[in-house]
């Protein structure tokens, strides 16, 4: 009986420790001078505005109306079970991407003049993400491009 209680306590403490892996959102996220926050030196961040080739990812390109394209991105993000929109402005979105134990921060910045949406995704904790941010963003790119081809009322 005592061993069962001890195991229960240890499992609860372990679970609480894992839940702590979510971390808190960095205070420096957002847009300054038309740029998303630069990635840190660690390999757990990707950004379309990064000068570091290992962290660089292409922005989301779109044809036509910038506002409609950005609205489609927001709809795509809202349709994902792993994504919560934290902040939404006409030209900027900040989201949380959740995995089983971790939370990553995503940002999207509309550049209507160049018909692209700049992207950034970074792990809150750890040094390496084993490519998770890049893989997730490429999956999101595929979903977004499919949604761009759908008629406006189909989503």
C-alpha cells in the first residue's frame, strides 16, 4: 500500500516536471522596424528573415490580395489542433504550437508589397528541436497552399 502511494507521488511529480517544459513566452516577440525578432544562436529557431543559412526558411508566397491571403493563413492556423492564436492583427499573427510536452512560439508578418508572409518559429526551451520547427512550418506551408486554392466559402 505504501509503495503504491509512493509510486503515485513520484508519477505526479514527474508529470508536473514535464508540464513545466512549456516555459513562458519570450517578452521580445513581435515586430520592430518591419522585422520579426531575430533567432538566437541555437538551432531550435527558423525564420524567413534570418541571415543564418541553417535557420533560414522561405516565407509563404501568395498571389493576389494580401489581406485575403493573410486571412487564409489565419483560417489555416485556426484549423490546426496543435495551434492557438495568441495575438492577431491585420498584418501580424503570434501563435503557440504545442506538442505533447513542449510549446513553440510562431510568428507571421504580412509583407503585402512583396506578396509574402514572413515566418518565425522557435522552441521556448532547450538547444535543439531536432528539426521540429522546420518540419511543422513546411507542413503548414502545404496546408496553406491547399487552402489558397479553395474557393473563399469552402473553408
